[in-house]
């Protein structure tokens, strides 16, 4: 089946009079058309990347809220990660594109060369629309030579610090604790694009509000307002071993919590922390300089697959058994100072290390 056959079952004319949103992240430009109430949600969710003009070379994305297509082609499950986890995405490759369906929500995404169409219950799943837009940005940047890291990052305009860890390892908590330092800007919470530069790595964030778990909220008094008092009491009564992996996402508005003007989607990444610590450890938290050439095992925390929406430079789409190439990450980070964080989990100690880093003479 070709894309045109599926597009013929959708009514794109509803977007003819819609004023498009224009986005830019580094070299990537996106033109997004969507009706209310999705448009308002995208203005909020993608705000850091929104610009007031279109570019000649742009990815076009259309959102058709409430439109459905009966009798979709047979789809198969997409397996995520080394554990081959199923259940979130199903997909089928067409002759000239890919169709992806979100199993839990019923949202569907049709993707071809330079464009994408989202259809289904979009107004009830604005977060998935934002994710789809960001997936197109990440994929286009990857084709242009950028590496996709599973990282959060902050910058003071001179230095940039990226933080990676295994899922639930504390990168969000760490980066939001560092945002308490005056003069730092938030870059990204979960995906960071990296490209080697002379004395650092160029870093690009993606325009998306952090979605954080209760462990991150409870670890920072500034964030407690994201929970009701009753829910906060319930969570504080839980054992740390049960609380830390709990998946209960809450959106965080950086401007509302930390003040306006503290988001920057670009940064020179000069330092990189890899969280390799543990709640079970009794050893003091240690920040130790390492080399990725000597510690390639740390790359497991840094590398991130482009995912089900990734279209490669030759026009084909990524398969779910393809792994990221470690050599690309080593090259991108060759001029970045890498540190392993080991010992027990102690966010106060790591906040102190962050203050020392950003108050150093070289950064002023």
C-alpha cells in the first residue's frame, strides 16, 4: 500500500484555513498545522522552538483531530530496548512510508519523506503529538550527523553539563536541582542531540516540557506544588525502593517554576556526568573523571535509539533490532570532560558539585 491511498481516506481540507506554527531546532525546521484545542496545547508544549517565519526546507506535519481510518493495514508490535518490551507502538512499512499506531490511545501517525500526518483522538493526547513533532526533529538531525543521547542538560551560556543514567537513575532530579543555581538555563530533560566541536560538543535540546515522576518531585521542595497534599503524604510514606521506579508522570512548566527566560535549546556541552550510583551503596558519592575509550560500558546510559519514527538517509526506516553505533557517540564526545558518578545516591552532594562547576573561574 502507498501513502496516497491512506491519505485519500482523510480530510486534509479542514486545515486549509489554519495558521501554521513554525518551529526551528538547530538546522531543522518544522511547519505544523493543527486545529484548536490541539493548537493551543502545541503553542505551550513547543514554545521554545516556535519562530515567526517559515523556512524553505521544512518538515510538514498535519494533525487531524478525531479523524479515523477503518481497516488499517495489519500492523506488528515494535520491540523497545534490549529487553524487547512490547505494547506501546505497532507499525507497518508502506511502499513509500511508515504507519505507526499507539496501542493504548489509538492515535495513528503516517510518515513519508519530509512530512507526517497524525490522526485520531489528538485533543486527548496532545503529549503524543508533541512527541511526534520532536521525533521528526530528532530523526532529521540524526540524518544530518547529530547523535541522540538519553540525557538532560543545563547551561550557563559558557559551559554546558549533560547528565545521563539508566532509566530512573536520577538525571531529571539532578538537572532540576541544578536549576536552583542562578544563571543556569534548562536545555532538555530526556533527549539531547550532540555533535563534536573543537573544544566541546554542540548540544541541542528538544522543545518539550519535562515529564517527571514522584521521586523527582519529592526530592525538590520547589516542585511539591505539582502534587496534592494528600498524594504527597501517600508518596512520602512509601519505601524508597518502591517510590523511585514509580511511573506517574507530571508535566513541569519551567517558566512557571523557575521564572521566565530560563530555557535554551542550544548549548556547548563541556562536561558530562554519567550516573552509575545506587540506593544500595553505602560508599560516599564520588565524581570521578573517566574516558569513554577506557569505559565503553558507560555508553549504555548515553546512547538512545532514534525509535519507530526514524527514517534513515537512504529513505528506509529503522527496524526495532538495530542498535545505536557507539563510535558515533565517542566521536561526538571526544572533546567533552566525562565523569562517572558512583557510590550512594546523594543529590545534595551532586548539587554541590554542580555549584562548584558553574562557579569556577573558567566559566565566568
